[in-house]
C-alpha cells in the first residue's frame, strides 16, 4: 500500500488536537543495475579490435591517459544548484583541477587537533554533480548514500566533477573525471585534519568504475573499494556517452580491464551475483595482480550489498592505523555481514533557532520548517515523501502563555484518560510531560503520536511528533534526539 501522505493531514490532525488541548486547559542516484550482457565471443572480438588500436599498450595507464586527447561528440554540462550541507557536519568547498575549481562536500574539522582517515566516495549514476543525496534515507536494500562512512566516524568527501553544478568543463564519461578524482585526493591531503597517508577511495556502479580507473592511474590512495564496476565501458548505457563512439581508442581509455596490472594500491571489487558479477570475474581472470581482490556475494544484486558492506569497509578503515596498510577483507566476513539485521542510523541533524520563543533544537537536515495556515504554530516535515520513517514523520510546535492554562499535572491526567502513556520528564532544565499513544486515523491507517509539553517561564511549548505506527521503533530515537537537543535562553 502506498503510504505517501499529504502534509495537509498534519494540519487537520493538529486542529483536532488543538481543540482537545484548549478543552483540557493546557497549552533524486541510479535506479537499475548496469547488468552485463557480454559473451566470451564479444570479449574475443574486443581483443582483436585492441590490436588495431593507436594506443601504445606498453605504457602505464597514467602515461597513456595523459598522452591521449579525448574527442567529445557533444558538449554536455549542467548548472544545478548545490544545497548547503548540514552545518557542523559537512562543508561545501572548491578543489582545484585541470579544468578549474570544482565543488565538493567535505566532512567538517572534528576540532580535536588530530589527523583522521578520509574516504572519497563517488556515487553511482552518470551525474557529475552533488546535492543533498548523502543525507537522504539509506534504504537497506539500496543504500547508495555512502553515509555508512561518516556515520561510523570516517571523514568523507563527496566530489563533483567537470561539467556538473556549473563547474567548468563538460561531461567526459569516465575520462577527465579520473583526473578530477586525483585532484580531489590532492585537496583532501592538504586539509590539516586529514592524514594524507590514510586517504581511501570508494564508489558504486559508474562511481565504482571511476574509482577503479583512478586506482589504475595513481597509487596515492591507501586502498580503493569498487562496488559493481564494469570491465568494459561498452556495458554501460551508451546514451550517456559524450565521446566519439566510432573511435575504439576512446573505449580502451575508459575500460578498466586493459589496465589492471597498473594497480598498486590494495583494490577491492565487490558485487552481488545478480549484478555485474560477470564483469568482476572477467577482470579477476584477466589479471594476476596481487593488489586486486574480488568478491561475489551470492543472493545479492547490484544494490543490496551496499548497506551492510559499506559498514564493513568503514570499520576496516578505522582499524587500518599502521604506517603501512594491513587492510584485508575475506569472503567469509562479507557473507556474514550480509546476514545482519537491517538498521538505519539517526539522520543528519541541523540546528533550528526560534527567536520568538528563545529556544533552539536540532531536527533532521531534510526537514523544512513553515508556519501553519492559521498561524497557530510551526510545521516541520521532510522535503521528500519517500516511504520511510524520516520522510513520513512530522513535528508540530505550538506555544501557549501561562495565563488561563492548566498545570502539567492536570494535563498529564487528562492525557492518561485519553489512552496516552505519560511520563514526567525534564527538558532543557524545565519540567515536562512526555505522552505517547497509537490511534487510527480517518484513512484507516494507525498513527503513532508522541507529545511533549514543556512548562517554562513564559508558559508552555509543545512538541507533537507524528508518524505511522510501524515506523515507531525507528522514529522514536529520532524524536528523542530532537527532545534531548531542546534548549532555552537563560
């Protein structure tokens, strides 16, 4: 059943609640797998075509790449705006590249005077820009956000590339973007709170292919993690190719299988059996490079490996503290991680301040804040309406003066009589009532409501949280995080 709900429901629901309170006297990344369709015969034909190439295959990939000039059949770019990142968690920066300054999100300085590991994460899809995607809900069976890294405490950089977000240059479909990844490394290494010897690279799908090409180009990364890359670019969606598709050399310079022996950093290829596993296996058969490691996950697809296994990689990075990398991964570790119970972290939070109430609190970064239609309070809700507890939960804030209002104790008794579980708590140094209950709505859905009424010097401030009943277990920690963050001016 589709459980998208109109934000107008919150206003209607709150109108009923407000009447009740007055009576009681208290105040947009990649949707489908890039599955290979190749055959051994195609691989044989490709090798024959390689023999007619003008590229000197005795060169390293870096040498061949730097000597090659790509020909773009069409110039494509975009000027999509970049949303400001969650304050205190990430910064929006510019890093220098061969085509000019490019935008990126970078983890904020932890402020502890230490140098920390960082991973540069390249998301899937053909877009060259960045947006608020890293802070959206991480679906367990398709988590392309890379958020497992910064949630675990690994500093993270999300680079944009040439042609994206108004950056100089044009989309080059896996050629110039390799140079941009190397430039992103140079920027990360220059940050005073980043350990330049512990910078990692990772990516998924097209991002995984980009990461693999970068690993073939440079040995600067301590380790590289490629989820679902392809061996030959021809297995990608050619409608996205901006280069001259009649020139076979353009394909060679974008296809990792030709350059595997140039990998010098530990590089890990990971894919589900139902994804691009044939590509992965062909690369492992092609190369005897002991720096290249591959893992096929049975019973998984192009997307379902991401949530559990990026968490494994994050822990491996945190444990990789020696002068030289000793990072290793076993098939058994990955298979075991795939059996763990789904989990979702608390979302990225941002501080909101309400000057008229002399109050501040944190809420999910993706939640908008707006005055409701009758001006009696504020609505906070996600800018998205996906079916998950972050996007289908909402908050309503109302304030009341002390005059004509009942006390917290009588309010609590009234709520108990209405079937709420009630606890007396303290919020921001002030007494409060924390009441919760589940009840059916007019649409037949069961809704969970948590209502916190705080009595301060000016009167009452009420926080009313609403979500679907079966999101309760995951939404309650989110609500608690908001409650714990509430503070009032002294």
